[in-house]
C-alpha cells in the first residue's frame, strides 16, 4: 500500500522570460517501508516535489497525500509524521550539536527531559559523542550533514525525506552517511530520497523514478531500468589518441549503437549485443590495425547509460540553464 502518493503535480513560476514549469504532471507512488529515489540532474524538479510533499510550497495543480493525509488540506497533520533533511544543513552554527538536537525536540513540544534524552540518543547513534558539545561552526561538512539528518529523526518520523543528502561531501563522508541511512531504513521507515548521484540511487533505493522535465519518465528497480537497454558495453583505452578515428570505426562495426569517445580522446565505448564475442572480434581487428591499447574490457549497463538513453544526456550534465530551472520557494 502506498504511503506517499502524488498525482498530476504541476508547479509553475513566473520569470522575466516567461513561465517556468518546475513540475509538469508529476506522478509518484511510494509503498510503505521502502526507499524510493528520485534520480535526475539539477533543475529536473526533484526538490520541488519534496517541497510540496513536506508542505513548504503549494502546487499549481495536482494532489499529494502522505499516509492518507492531504498535504494541502491538512499540513499540520502531515508535519507530525515526517522528518526532512534538505540540501543545506539547517543547523544553528553557534549552538553545539547537542543543543541543536535539543532545540528541535523542544520545537516539537517533546518537553525538556524528553528532548534532552532524545538528543543524547541521536548523538550516540550518529557517533558524534566527541563533537556533540562543540559549536557546529567548527564541524566538518560530513559532521554537519549528520547533525542535520539526526535533527530530522528527533520524532522518529514515519516518513523521511532526504533531498540530496550527500551533496558536497567527500567520498569517505558520503559512504559514512550511506551506512547511517541504510541502518535507518532497516527499522521500517519509508524514505523518499532525491539525488543526482547514480551510485547513491543504486546503493540505497528499492525503486527509482528517473525525473526529467518536471515528470517521471521511467520507474523501476535499478536492475529493471538497466535491463531496458540490455546488452553489454565494450570499452577500450588507446595509447595514442591519433588512432581514435580508426578505432571508433572498428568498434562501430561490432556495436549496436554509435561508439562514444571520452573527454580524454583516448577511451572509446560502444553498446554490443553479445559482449564476449564482440570484445574478441574488436581486439583482433585492433591488433591487426596496429592500434595499441592501454586497457580493454566489457561492462554491463549502468544507471548513467539508462539516463543517457532516456534523455539524450548524462545525469551529471548539469548546465547553468538546468540549475536555474528549479527556482527557490
């Protein structure tokens, strides 16, 4: 049974150049106790969806329900069962980590004793004991995100919204936060996660909705989405970029699509129907042509391949125009 439902959500903003359609008929359904990832580039509409579902903004059209509650008609009831962690840490830099969490508890009317107890539980859970009594302004980016995420969990929410929770973090901090998120969902919390990181969606979600142009253009598990484009990818890395044209022609003869040359001018990739056989033929012809290789191999499709197939661009291609498409509330 779906605990988060959105039907035909639209959000239009006015600008000097005309209307901007941040959402254009977005549909969404998230079963209880699952993790749903909204995957797409900046400006795709991911944050706008979260803002509507968490009662921060009103849609231009459409409906949204959380656990049967109409978020437009009864926002107070919706807020009692949700936790939210946005793209930027919503913490007071002059307070300690503990004081920030205690303050959140008091804002939820937990009472002084309960708020302090819950703050300490979260400090321990997020392994911030040593930093809990230091002002947040001295925290690293990863520690700030952990405190912010802890704040979203003060009331043990039934539904958790994480809007690009690891943006700007270094790889080690990102992996640490992934571990915390995985532990949280084991307890049955329903999670809606927005991300532009393909690996993040692959690692954390039960189901993925690919977002582009303000609506979902494909949905399924990571494996289901990858299966839509099937086959394998043969990838070669050349010693001399001057041979790229000839190598691309060889890969094209054995591929099921147009070979793509990487930004370095040396790596070439092509989709193939029968990976092992195609790789064998490609290596043989490259050898006969005297084209030397640094490396060669075969891989299965990635979520990036899925996004490229669906939209004509890669998920990380976040140009300035796309970034400006999703205005602040």
